[in-house]
C-alpha cells in the first residue's frame, strides 16, 4: 500500500485551496493540545490524494493491457433472456 507524508506546506496549500484554516490542520502547537496530539491532514486532501493514486494506477494498468497481446472479451445479454 502506498504511503504519503503530508508536510506543513502541503497542509497550507490545501487550506488556501479549500478555505479551511482550522488550526487542527495548520498549527502544530495548538494541535498538540487536542485529541490527536498533532496536526491532522484535511480528510478531503487525503481522499483526493488516494483517488489520484488509484486512478493513476488504473490508467497505467489500462495502458499495459492495451500494449499486450491479452484480449478481454465480454458478452452482453439481453435483460429479457435473464428473467
């Protein structure tokens, strides 16, 4: 599983983009006193990074399959034949 370390600069850039300047994400001193004990990555930032990684992987896999001799075939059935 891929891993990513989000830096304070990453957090600040995402805060500027999203408008979410919550100190939980940006202020290491204040965040230390809160529930998690350190800064927390914006949830949407982590989600977008994850989606970007997985979509990039899918595109990579698609290009490998297109350049290989593997052929994928499927047959579509009419809904009336399935009932």
